[in-house]
C-alpha cells in the first residue's frame, strides 16, 4: 500500500497485540474496556475536559449482528459510535460525535478505518464479526473469501 496513512503513525504505547493486528502480523486483538492509555488527549484540550489525559472506552454489542457500540468518554464529553463489519469491511458512523467535536476527529476516524480496510485487503484478509466479553471487544481477521 503506497502513501502515508494513520497506520504508519501508531503511538509507541499501543498494546503489542493491537500493534501486531494493525501491522497484519497477528490475526486477533482485543480492544479493552477502560482507559485508553495509548491515546493521550492534547494538553490544550484537557482543560476543557476537566483535566483528563486519557479517554475511556466501552465496547458493547450493537443493535445488529456484526456491530458494536463504541462509547468513548473524556471528562464530561462522550460519544457513542456505531461500528459494523459488513462483508468483512469495517465501518464507523461518526455522525453521532458531539456538536463541539472538531471535524478533524471524524476525518481522522474515517482515514484510520479506510487505511485499515485497505491494509487488510492488501494482505488478503477481512474482519470476522466481533466478539464481546467482560474485558472488551475482540477482533479477528480471516482470509478473504475466493
């Protein structure tokens, strides 16, 4: 895959299983519920959010098969986004981001999702439906059919 993508700029503190999953060297990763320690809220934004340095994630089964509700909280702000895997391809609906959220958040999510789907396709992989446990959501890659 040519070009510079968000997958080329992963934070150093990203959990090893998630890094390997995104690098296409592993087929399973879990997004843990709780603090997202590997994403730091910029210092200039923390004051608006009550001083928090990290957001928290809660992943729960979504309303349809192969979907998830991803709730992200940072201080007083929160957003619940619908993620879905359709024919092995990830989508995340960013239309429910708070009104005050900069457009760059939605475009960053969209760029990340597109880069991930492209990387998976380039490696002959697609996503299986997510699974859920007390600790979070597990994603699994499978070989792309036919």
